[in-house]
């Protein structure tokens, strides 16, 4: 019997070694696998290369991983945001390296890795500082830049629900990088609110088929849902609004 | 020229708070919204362009794309109804319209690069006469670089409109002969909506489509230092 479920987040991130390349899903806080990142911090792996759209905000998740000094390099499109103080400090103190990639090229390079594509030509960033020193080619009169795939040792992803076969569904714009990152890593780890019985997910609605997934862990229902229904009562970071504590349910 | 100006330049709205020679942000957003075709798939950039969403004519069905993975976006929810899983590219809370669709990032940027998106509206630091866009970095040596989807958007949509003040806070023209800031995209901008006038990029020159308020063509020439002519409709 195939069973990709693991009992806790510590088991989910076990084996992530120093120097690993780790893809981290999410766009801002939406879809960021905060519980898996916390577990990765506990594992103690250092010198990590992180591939993610952003470089963390506030003091949790990716921001905390950087604050703890575990990250050697960040590959991302938009590291700077109003609350990215941990990245900003580490970058200014030259404690980490930044590879800045336009968001669509980042996505397509990840997709290419997962699809077995050796490289591809993209029109994005032609004529900009990000094209300097890069191979160009004119195809049908248009100039393109050569882009290489981005592979990872591990992908950490957040979904809504999964079964023991590793089939995953997501929720709204929290899907973002999850489906492509799941295809591009040697080991794909997915945290979900709930693990459901095989057969409970509509096959037409499965977004990431289990073939791309190695480990699945349940972390409890997100606070703005109760019994799968949206109840709100939280701010954009998912924290309960003042006086709305009663509507926050079952977070781990 | 002055005859033509009079003929082609609607005067500013009667908004008592507006300065006589320009449109305010809201009026400009309204003006941009009026030019978006029924049925268009549109991406509104972070900042001022997001205001356009509030002024789309109710009679037209315009589908808003947000590059973090959604078509069919609707404006912000009420407090208490914020869904952290439902945000736009500016990481602000939004809502979904009936008929909305979610997709992953590679599909989302295929919609741009693949030429499926009709229009995107972006902010700018500078736009050049040949339609080059600079809107992601001022090139300051101590700045932390961040590009996001700006370069993909600039070269991806069928039309790229810029919405911006004509002048910087220190009074320099954002319309320039050639950009001095790092480029976002080359030859990609087709039209620029400013607080003083609307410009089309035609054959390596700006052509003035419409003047706002008491602004004259000669004033625009002085403010920009560029050889401007009215758009002749060709």
C-alpha cells in the first residue's frame, strides 16, 4: 500500500541537509508552508539555497529562517517588502547572496525543471540589466534570453487537502507556486489542513497528482476556515481580529 | 495648433478640488477605465493602476487578471471577511466574481508571455519616446533590487498602458527621450495616461491624444523638453 503521510512536521522535513536547495511555496503569506519552515529551522540545516517568490515578511516562516542565519542564497523575484527586515539586514550585511529573477521566468524555470526541459528562450528581461552577460537569440525577428531550469533537493508546499497517495488540492490564490514546485524537487513535501480518504478528492479537481509528491503531513485547519467553510475574522496574516477570537478555530 | 487643441481636448471635470491644469488620481482612473473595451482581459499593476478597477463601467464585462494566479478578481472585502488565501499581486485582500478561475504561476505568466492578455496598466518612473519602460528600479546603489512580475507584464500584454503623473515630485518629466533608469522592457509601452495629457507612442515619438484642464501643447513641450505634436488620428 502506498502511504505518503507522515505523522508530524519533524518527520516531514527529516533529512534536509546543509547546503540543500529548498523550494518554498507561497506568494507573500498566501500558501507559505509556515509549519514546515518552522520544522526546517528545528532540523538545523544551514547554508541553504532558498527558491521562493519572496524572501519572507514579518518574523515568521521564511523571514525567521533567514533571521536564524540558515540561508546562504535566495533565488527570488521580489525580496523587498514593507516588512522584509530580516532579509534586508542579511542582504545589506552581505550574509546572503541574491539571484533576482523576473517572476514569470522564475515560474517557467521551475516548470521546465519539472518537465525535463534542458533550457528555453524567454522574451522577458531582454534589454534590461538582468540580461547582461546572458546568451541571446533572435527567433522569428524577436530577441529572447536563454533560461535554465531550476531544480531543487526539496520542495516545501502548502495545500488544502491531500490523500495518502499524495494527490493535492489547493485553496484560491494560495495555489501560486505549489503545483510547479511539486514537480521540480527530488523530494516534495506538502503540508495540508487535512488528510482525506483515498477517493474523497474529486479526480477532476486534483491539481497536483500524487506522482509528484513524496510526503504529506496534516497541520490542522487554517484559522479562517471551520469545517471547510470560510468564517473570516482574521487579518491578512491570518491572525485573529481583535474581538473576533471566537471565530478562529482549529489551527495547529 | 491651438485650434486643433481646442477641438480635441476636453476640459477637466468640474471637480472643485481638482487643480485647473490637471486631473486628480480618481479622475484619471475614471478616464483610463473609459478606454477599456468590453470583454478585455486586463492586468492592473500595483499602485495607482489598481484604482482603475473601481471605475470600470458596469455595462462592460472586463476580466481582471492578477499574476499571482487568478482571473475574475473583484475589489477588497469588508473587514472581517478578509481571506488570507485570496490576495492580489500587491498582496492586498480581494474577492472573487462568479466565473473566477485560479491557476498556478506558470499558467499565469503564460497568459502574459503567450499574448493572451489584452492589456496591462502599469506605473512608471520613466517612459521613452520609443516606448521603453523603466518602473522597477531607480538604480540607487544601496537599494535592494526587486522586480516581481514587472518585466513579464511589460513585454507580455498586447497593449501596455502607463498611468502616472507627468512630473516627478521634484518636477522632472517622466516622459523622456531615452530612459536613464534601468529598463523594465524595450519598446513595450503603447500609451501613457498622465495627469496633464494622454500620449500615444507612435513611430518613436509621443503624440498627444488629449489634453486635460487648461494644459496646452506648448506647456507640455516645455515640461517634457520633447518635440510633441497632437495625434493626427493616422
